[in-house]
C-alpha cells in the first residue's frame, strides 16, 4: 500500500457534509429505488416521452439499438422501439425539445463490446439531437457517470447505462427470452440498481449534466436550468418510495485545470467508519486500497459491525480475471485475514431452476449503513472510481422517520431480491437487532434464490497485475507534469526554468514537429509501416540481418514495442534468420539499457512511482535469473523500460543476460511458428493451413500458461499487499 489514508472516526456528526463528503444536499420531491434495468429502462422511456424542453444523457456507454421496453413475457409487445427511434419520436412530438448525449470516448480495448461508430449513429441524425464523446478527464480515466435528466424535473442516477447486455427483471430467471443483446445472443441474469428523483434534486443533476457537457468549447450550447414547477411530471410507472427528503450528490472529478474532487471517496470512508451494527454493500469490484483498508479496520475492532458485500461470482472474461479479478482476490484475502470474529460475508447471488443453476452478474454500486445512510450511484469500490474516473452517487441520510425507513428498505429490498423473499419478510427477521449474517447463513434457498460465498480465484490465464495494478486500477492519473517531476532532478529543472530561451526553443521544436506530422510531409508516417519498410529494405542487403539486429537493439533502448519489432522482423526475414536476428538484437538492446539503468540508477528510481518500485523490489527477492526468465516469458511491461529498471536495481549483468537469453527463446520460437503458419494461411487459406495456424497459436498459449504456473510456484510467497507499511 503506497498511500496512507486517514480514516474519519465515528461520531454523531452528519455523514453528508457539503464540500467534503458531497457536492451539495438538495431536496427531492420524490425518490424511488429502481432494482435492475427492466424497471429502470421502462421508467426512463416514460419520462422521455413526457419531455418538453430538454433531455440530458450522460453515460459510460450507449447503444442506439437498446430496447427500453422489450416484448412482454407472454409475447405481447409494449413498445419495442430502439433507443434512437424513441428519441427521434420525442423530438418529432415536441418542437422545442433538445437532447444532449455525452458518453465516454472509450478505449480501443472496449471496441468489440460497444456499438460500432457511435458518433455516426447519433450525430447529424437530427438538428436538435446533440452528441459528443467525452475525453475531458484525467489521463487514463473515463467518463463513468450514468445520469439521465428530463426537463430538470425528473432525473435518474445509478449504475445503469442505456446500452445492451443490461436488461433484466428482479426475478432473474435463468432463461428470459427478452434478455438478448443486439445480435440476438442470450446472456445470463444481470443485477443492477438505479435511483430516480424529482424536484430540486433533479435540477441539481441537470446542472451537473450541463457542467460535464460544457467542459470543452465547441459543443452545442445548453439552455439554462429550468425554473422549478409546482407539479412534477413523475412517470406513472414509477412508484414514489419516499417524498420530500434531503439527498446528497457526491462526485469524483479529476480534470485538467480543475481542483480534484473526491467526494465519493470521502463519503464512502466516512460511511464505513460510522457503521455501528451492519454495513451492506453491492459492487462490481472490490479493489480500492482505501476502501479495503477501511473495511479491514472495522473487522479488526472487537465491537465492529457486520459487513456483508455482494459481488459477482467472478470477473467477466479472461482479461478481467487476470487484472481486476486478481486484484480483487488480494483484497478478499486481506479482509478474510482480518475477520477474526466471523462478521464478514463475501457473497455472490445465484439462481436455481430445477436441476439447473447459474450466477447472477452484479453491476450494482450500493452502500447501506445501519438505518442511517443509503448510497446508490456509478462508483465502484475501485481505485479508479475513488480518484480517477468521473463518477456521480446519490445518498440519503436518515433525518426523520420516512427517510430512515427508506434507508432500511433499500437494504431489505435488495437482500430480499437475492434470497427470494419479500422485503417485509427480511425486515421481520431483522427486527429487534437481528443479524444479517445469520439470516443469510440460515436461508435455505427459497424460490431457488440464494447468496453463496464468493469462490476463491484458483488461477487466471494471464496476470496483468505484476506492477500492483498501477496500470490496471490506478489510484491517480499519470500526467506529463508528474512524469517530468519524477524524471528530471530538481536542480536541473531550476536551471531549465532560468534559461527561458531554451524553453522557447523546445516549445518551437514541438510545434514544428507537430506541424510536420499533422499537416506536413510526414502526415502519412506510421510507426508500424515505417518499421516494416525499413526491414524490407534491409532484407535485400548483404549485411541486412546484422543491421536489423542493431536496429532492433536501438529500438528496444528507445522503448519501441518489442512485439512490433519482433513480429515485423520475423515476417520479413522468415523464421530463419528472423528468430536469431531478433534474439541477438534483443540481447544487445537489453545489455545497453541495463548499463544505462546502472549509470543513472538514482534518476530511474526517482521516476518510478513508489508502488511500482516496491513491486520490483519484491520480485527481485527471488532468483534474479528466474525473475528475468519470468518477465520475458510473460511480458509485463515495455521491453526497454524493464531493462532500464533491472539495471537501476543492480540486477547482476550475468544473471540478467542469461535470463534474457533463456526467457526470450521460447516466445520467439513460438512467434516464428505462429507467423509462419499465419502467413501460409493468409496466402493459401485452406482448412489444413488455418487449422495448423490455430493449433500452433493454441499450443504456444498453453505452453506459456504452463510455464507461468511453474514459475509462480517457484516464486517466494508475496507479503500481504494491503497491510499498512511498517
């Protein structure tokens, strides 16, 4: 744990404190809890159809094909208009209506999970439908707020995006025919939570939406927040769980040029510290250093509260299992070790129908503390949500009988949904200070519903957390200023600051290079294409292989991705002499980078974030030779950067070079075979060639996983990652 976070002490003070644990507190004329996307989508559709002036949609994702009201279970159709068609119909009915849609300008990693070219789907289809992709957040972050505001009178906030693979009902039947994505493929039960508010609370969310929309100039101008009306157009399909209550709005906003806002983290930690009897939470993730440490402190207390956390049974997909899944496993292990008194339950919802059973995916972000506070929103229990991504949560703190009853009902309704009970049955069993842990432990699975212990993650195909998740789930953004502060010593920075002429020259050089590459003769230059052309030129020369090896060595030193260099060289030269060329070039480059790291060790270590430096030290406690072999068999970072770090930490040169020689060989041989078979399949796509290419790729992957398991078994056990530093 690289960051110490002071925990607020329990007190009689309020949890919601404007400017500290929330942005502001406002009155909600009505407030409703929405369980799962089916009821949420239906209520949002009804509210949109009543819109007169404005609709704001903020989201992490959106899909124009989303069915907000799919066909009923009996085959009857409510209104199967996809989202975009519904919005266009609203615009056709109301000549003054304007719609503003803002979603995250997402990473390519999610390209296959999203609707292709969302800008083309929404932008330009109607003059009063304004669409924009949001990239106005900290480096490495995302826009993660899920907010819909209609006429500044009714608003929805929580964990649900208007996109595919979200719809479900609280019954979570195993095979609901309406639960299909846009390609018609069925998906499993999916649990999420949202909230709806009316009145001043909705107007405040309208202000928040305008703020997010207006961060960058060039977007369509938004009308001002509407004046309050005496009668709110509350959708008929939406129940009013409580009326005339105060709610708090908490945010995470880390944006360039603005002070950091971490109200979500402050609210979450204060809520955890205030719990007396029971803390109930539902969340997609559990990787936040601050949150896990706070929960661990409460478990260590003799008279601390029960802690019940509902999580997905496992992360979705091999990539998440090897990243957030492994980070979660460390968090769970830390909490289990702190639970000396048996007050912790880490659970996943399951449904059973006859002899068939399955897990319910959990995407909700809920926290309920005693009968004191309930929080619903977009923020996960992850480092990203606490200090990097843009988030918005809504919380209600008990101030009177109705608000306290609502807080309690949030927990009771959600527990009832997972156990197949009614909220009244849960409330009756918990009446008089009953134990939530005992209620769950003694539940027999009524109506095929139960909460089962989260299984331990036995293995993941790949481990993306070697750097302690600093890239997977960072605690703070990495920006140029921070990197410069680590990379350039303070005396040198001062000298540069005094030499204003040099600074101007550097700025002019950057502008000139930008012009050359943006609009000048180099505008068509592409790194991959350039490497390919250079290697093709070398292949035709007598000394081409030797020059290619030197080029690969130089490329590795200046941090050109090794995969690009190796793949291109083998594709051009073939397996022979391509594999030896890449192998020799890699060894030469690693030796040079190692020497640079030794020479400037202090600067390299200063540049490294503390968390990464601690992880490197821990890795190097074992055999230096096997550490290097492991890093080369499973690339865990940039090739040149790792070589530089190895030198800075004084890894013995002999062990380093031998480890590289051994560790690179299997990967290069596998890459050569894969390239050979892949090129054959591309040139002659016969069944035999395609099958051979697939077989070679599969065998290489299996061999890599096997070696990884053996190497992990040989590594010394890691100390608990979540213990406070001594």
